[in-house]
């Protein structure tokens, strides 16, 4: 890579098999790693010192194409007065020329973000970053947008405060010196991915076994955050996760299917259930779904489980298949389910078959159950992208899936829906959002007489929250609805 210090790079990688991309310095020390699968994927990074290189590693790829385009300008942020009293002292010291660094050294030893209990049961949470030159943005956290942090004049500190419930659990990243580019709003929005990384002042990270700070998020958990059964990291799997390749004639593609059976699962025994999860690799790594179903089934909270994890292949394929693709649904019913029967020899009634997913995956779970209730009888939809609508001119404030459920006869479905209170409208969705859409669908289903459980969490669009919602959904489906 030529010397283009501080330059923003947005690339597209096309590969016919998994590859590993590394950004290294002139001494070949690894600065960043990009774990990439096959298909089409986006890359975002900012180059800094001269002599950096990109190294591409693959054992099987026969066709790889990497295309880059660069953008330069960045923006500076204006200083504002902090709300947090502990930071006000630092700001006042810096303003008068006094030693602010001593106070900061003591403050940062508390760990970030700062958490101040308020009298009404809420907390003031303050995110702080040290060392950025031009700007800092917050990715995730208690905001539906990528909020800017403000600088404290006379220091190299940046901050942003929020008032949040004591039940908050969320993950977030901080993005220092995000490039500001002359491009459409969507391209400007995703430029944050070039520098977003874990909070260097927060020791609690997620996933814990990741080593690359750009692939990790930082964690905020307040005292009244709800329990997440099976997610404490101490659950041992009694069996292995099996996997095979499903080649679909209907879709013209191939994907990995991973399968785990809870240790109390007995083939052919009545009472077993099947859980099919979209975004399989994320559900295996970020949610650790095998451990959750193992724990819940061993505790007798749910029946023995056959877990099926479905790989989305890549983001482009995912966006084409999950929202409402009838061929994708037919792939599940006509290709995947018969293959599972052939390989594992167990049949499941619709009432014992659960679809689950988050975001587009949550929408897909609901859409597919609506289209195939005789096959998929239960749904756990986490933060479903109900704003999605393929009608040319949808009426303002309406939701396509709600309209479909409203216009159809009540189906033999049992549904769990969850959303985060920070998932309000953002990102060019007009007047529609995940939180409002989830509330709307909940009301429609209850009005139609469905057995529906609805939960809201003090969280955002976040796998850290979704792992708890998955456990809550499984338990709720096998107990009385709320």
C-alpha cells in the first residue's frame, strides 16, 4: 500500500472461498485482521504510517478480486461543557491551565464508561475516549444513530453522556478520527466501520475470545440488567457441532449448515423440538446458541433440542434471501428439511419447529411462519426489520407484515417478539423503525387472538442483547404467554 497517511479506504472483496486479509506495518506486525468468507464483502479501513501493506492468505481460493476507492476529508468537532460532574472538574482545570491529567489518571482507573446512579433509578453513563485528533463517534450504545462525542477543550479527551435505565445491557464501539467523505448519506454512515473498535478503557469485551480490537465490542451492564440463562460461558457441550454443505438447486448456491443436538436429545423420542436459526455463524460465535439450548434443556426449561444453524453465505445474499424470498422459503421446506430427515432421522411437527433470527433474520422468521404455518409453528423474532417493505409506494406509517397478518385468518402460530428501546427510527427508514414496528405487530397479533409474548430490553441492535432474548423466547414458548 502506498504512503497515503490518514486516507480512508472502502473496498469490495470478491472471493470464491474463505480468505484471510491482514493489514501489516513495515515490520510485518499485524495491525488488523479481516476474517472473510466467500462471496462479496465490504472492507473499511484508514491507513496511517507509511509502509503498511495488505496481505491476502488463502489455501483454496482460485478467484479473488479486491477493488479500492479512497476518500480524504475529515471533520473536527466543537467543544461543549460536560454534564458529568467528574468531567467538569477536568474541564475547569484545563480551562485555567491547571493540571488536569492527574485527575484524569484517577478517574480512568474506575473503568469506562463512567456510571453515576441517579435518584430516579436511572444512571448517567458517560463514554470517554482519549487521544483522537479530529473526532470520535459511538457505534451502538444507547442511541439509534452514530453519535458524535464532544472534545473537552485543552485536553485530548472526548465524551458523551446519556441517561439510561438501570436494566441496561449493551455493547458498543468507539470510532476515533472517522473520515468525513463526499458521498451519499449511506456511504458516510458506514465509513465509521473504518475505525470502530473496542473501548481501550473498558476491560469487559465481547466476544471475549477475540484478539483483534476492531472485531471486538465493549460491554456495558448495569445492576438491574436481566439475567441471560446459558450465557455465562461455563456451559460445556456434551457433543460436537456437526456440519455439512447444502447445495440448493432452487437458489443456485451452497452454504454450510451446522447442527447440534442437546445431550438429552434421543432420536425419534416424542417431545423433541427443532430450532432453526438464521445467521448461523453469528449465532454459534456471538450468541453461543449450542450452549444456551444445552443449558435450558438440561434445566428442564425446554425440551431436548435439535439446533440447526443456517449460514447466510454473505451480506449480499443475506439481503436478497431473508426479507421475503419465496425461493428461500422453498429451499428450507423442500431441500433443507428433507436433507435433515435423511441425515439425522427425526421428524418434527409444526408445533415443535421454531424459527429464530434477528434483524433481517427476525423478519424472515415471521414471514416464513406466516407463509408456512403448517411447517413452522413457533417464532422467536429478535429486533425484526419490520420497516422493510417491497411495495412501490407503501402507505406512511404502515408495516407490510402487520398488514399481512391483519388481512389473513388467524394461523396456528405461537410468537415471541423482542426489541431494544434504542432501536427507534434511523438510517433512512423514514417514519418506520424496529421498535415501533415490533410494537405495531405485537398489537396486531394480540388483536387477532395470537398467543404472543413481547419483550423490550434496554439495549440496541445488539447480539449481546439477542442472546438473552433467545433464551427468554425459548422459555416463553414453553410457558404461558405474557
